[in-house]
C-alpha cells in the first residue's frame, strides 16, 4: 500500500551487486577512485579528485549497424575485467518498474556491438548479468532463465517450464510490491551454476480489472493477486548446473506455501547459499545455509517477534567469510550485529537508544561501519560511524551545522564520497568530497558554497511536537499562510499517510508543499500540516513502529485525530469549522477513517486510491501488519473505513483509478455501496484504466490537481477570517 512506488526499487544496501541494474547511486570503479556515468550518449570514467573524464565507450561503439544514432542507455554494467559492457535499453514496465528490455554487449577491446537474446521477443530480457569470467551472460525471458555464450552466441535454456504463472528467475506481483524482489537469480562465484527462485503462482486467483474504453466491447485485465487470507505462491530455490541444465532444489524446511524467502545469495568464494526465511505471519525469521552440491541445509540463526520482522537488506561478510553483518530490532532498536557463520557467536556493533536507518559503508580494513541515523531528531537523517568490532562510541560524521536530511554514496575504498543534502528550507545540493578528510574536493562545488547562492525562504515551514491526550508525542511540520496574522482564523489542511510504509513529517525539501494543489496553498491562505503517528517508519524505536500491529485503522487514526484536536485547541488562529484532510493509498485509507470516525474534527476529506476494506488488499503487506485473519477477521473489520462509512457528516471526495492493480477499484465500489446504503451524499472521480499512481493519459495529472483544488476550495474555503 505504498504511495508512488513507481520509482522505488529497494536497493540491497549491503550488496548492491545483487541487481543487474543499480538504479540510482554511483557506479564506482573497482579501485574506488572514480566512477562511471552515462554522459552525452557516451559512457565515461570520471577520475577523482580532479574529475578528469575519459571516454570508455563512445557514441560510435554504441551505435548499432544500420542505425543513425547510438543506443539510449538506461543503465550499464562492466565485466569484471572491464573489457565488455552490458547495455540496457528499450525498457518496458512489468509492474511498477521498467525491469524488462533489450541488452547489447559492447566489446571495448574488439570495438564491436552485438545484441544478445536475438531470438527472444523485443524488450523481454530481464536482469542480464555477466558470468564471473565475463564470457557468458545469463538473463530471464518470459519466465525462463537462459545463458548465452558470448563467443559462439549460442543460447541455452536453463529452465523450460516457465509460463505466465510458473515464474523462474524473477517474481510475482506481490513479492515485487512488498519485498522489493525483482532480480531472481544469482551466478555462483565459480560461474558453474546459478541459484534462482521459482515462484509457482498457478493456484493464485486472478483479480479481474475491466477495461471499458479501449474497444467497443469491454474486456478483462487479469492480475495474479493473493488477497488477505489466501495462500501465497509456492516458493522454491534451486541450483541449476550450467553444463547439464539440471536443477537441484534446496530442501528448505517447512511448508513452502506457508513461508516466504525474500532474500538469497551466494556466500563469497564458496559453494554455499545463504537465505532468509520468513513464516506466513512474518514474525519468525530464520537464516539458513545450504550446500549447493549436496542440498544440505543448516539453520544457523532464528529470531521471533510479537509483531513482525522485516526482510533483511542483505549480508556483508567479514573475517574471511567467517562472519556476517545482520540487522535486527530485537533489543528494541534497529541495530547491527556481527554473527559467526555457524550462528554460535554474536556481537552487537551499534549500541544505544537509536535506530540504524541504513548502512552506507562497511570498512573492515579500518574496523569501521558507516550508517545513517538520527538519534536526536526523527525528522532528519545524518551519517554516523562506529567501530565494527562493537567497541566504539557513536560518532557523527555529517557536519552538525547542516541540519536536515543527508545521503552519501561512499567509494568502496572509503576515499571519496558523493554527499547530498536538503531540508525544508534548502533545495537539494550535492558535493563530491574527500571522505578521508571529510572536505569537499573544491570549495566552489561545496555544499556550503551552493547554499550561499540560494534565495532564502521567506515563509519557512515550522517543525513542532505535539503531545496527545494519550501521552503520545508526535513530530510534525506546519506551513502557515503568507502574510500570516495570528489574530485571524485560517482553514487547516492535514496531509496524512499513517501506515508503516511511509514517513510524511520529514525535514526535506518539499515539506509544506502540496503537489496536488493547483496553485499556492500558503498564498491562498491555508495552514498546511503533516504529522507522523505511531506505526510510521521513523527512528523512534521498535515499540513506536510496532505499536500499530493489528491496529491499522484504529491506533494510527486516534493518534492523528488527537494530535489534530490538540493543535486546534491550542492555536486560536486555526478555524475549527474549516478543517480538511487528504491522503493517497494508505493515506487515503487514513483520510476516510478520520472523516468517518472523527467527524467532529474533520469537515472535509479527499481520499485517493484508498483501501476501504482491508480484506481486499494483498496478503504479504496486510498480514504482516495486521496478523493473518485466522481464526478471526475482527481486527481487519475494525480498521476498515467501510465499517464507519455510516458516520459520514462532512464533505467527501473519493478518487480512484479503475486500472489500479495495487489497491483495486473494488474498494471504491464497496465504499460507494456503504455510503449509498446509509444515504450519505459524497462526490466521486474515477479515472478509467489509470493505475495506482493515476498519471497515465494526456491531461490526467493536471485534471487530478484541478479536481482536488476545486473541491477543497468549495468545501474548505481558503483565506483569513
């Protein structure tokens, strides 16, 4: 139920080479003293610290025979020896991501360009990767795995049972949506075999969407979609021998319909595979190691939680592959541990009442780990470091004067980094830095120099804390109207999400702005507010984040309502008769629940692509946070907006795309039925065949903004009184 995951790929922070195309981040060269980039239709190497550019693959080499222009490069990867490059182009969307396309081999040493997978349909290849020796490329096409010998151009099918529902080397809709799984195969370190996932979705029911506009006769658009309470797809991991094309299935213990395997990879320089197994409830996590030759599997680590356990971000190996780094919330905060390969020894690396948000670099040579955290302010993000052996103190690396949100891409050798920074008052800026000295490479290109050139913000977003009647302290931001006069009263608009997939009250550029509003809310005279309730994924500890377990639609809604009530009681310039709320996806669900459950507070609501009935959503997300609906669906019913639709008193605009394969349009129709049954008048806007993002088609985004704005202005008029 994530808002706009159209552009999101979960990058495995510890092991970015798990994805054939790393979207975002820096494509560092092997020694870490430079990086590759696609520049002006060429692939160049930029050497640091002088930013000297050297063309590695020029336009001529990227231009196919009988073509007047070079390939538009979506992404690329180099072979281990740097003599060849895999070029990814002509990409097409599968679900949310452009994860299929065409691949070409640019042989730098021979100055040749050849397309691979020539016998396969156009734009059907997925996740192509060089073998360790660079002589072969493996890829997925139409749910089968192939390996192509680059010298002979011979294509060999490694699997042949792939169908629309028998999925080899990639994943079904729900694994991609909820676990961030796309690339479903891994070359072995010796290049003799491939480990891969097989997802058997043959027993998963189709959800039928209806296309009424693209032909005279309507037709169904089937989406394989496991809803709450429905069994997941069968998941297996196999090791396939390149020579024989024979698969040895790993004997993972348990019922493979009632568990998930969200992560798997080879242990470096071994013939062993490590994987994470989550049970159906997602409150028990096991780490298993399998011998690829014998199929023997050993459980080395197990963790249980009263709520849920997230899929790992991968493994990084230490001490000659005798130990690995693991992330866990088991002591109440997200911390890093180093665990021996046999699971018998465990050392806490990060210590204290703070959460590790993500790992940026593990520098074993210097006994350091760098990670993002924010111990003092949950709305911000900074780089910290500590000793990798667990003996060190927490040290802040980011300059403390730059308050806000930071990100870093650090070279593998720890010599250089790209440092990006933004806040509610600083538009995004980036500097290249000497990471050893923590200084920018040039003063002209430094963040401080770039900030000095920015125009100061006149009407700044204000960050605040509010404590509810229940004793819950929430972070929030507030954007007041231009020319604000505290003796007058202004309408208040709350922006909500409220579920475990997204934070809204962060100190980032864009805080206080509403992209759905056709105009300027502050100029027109609105107070705009967003707050993060319990359950939001903010660095306040596991108890904060997991308080929402089995309480979506109840606890988060009360937190938001009580915080809004406290603000309205505290500030006389807030007009209690003009209070609106809006949100998208999970935020749309929150909007409906707030409008229905607390009509005395919220007078107007605009809900987009909302889950009106939690029993209609996918099993991985909803069961993770609400528990499985066995033996009772009571929590699901209690948290669903349709349960409270009869209480509508204010003004509701409901918006949904009929082609939403994530939050199905049936939610709109179920909600409409409840509202009609209870004689509740409301407004509705459906967008034919638009997906969860409601952006497809000429004029769609502009129309959505105009619809949103008109309804808000008509029912929650702007301006001071």
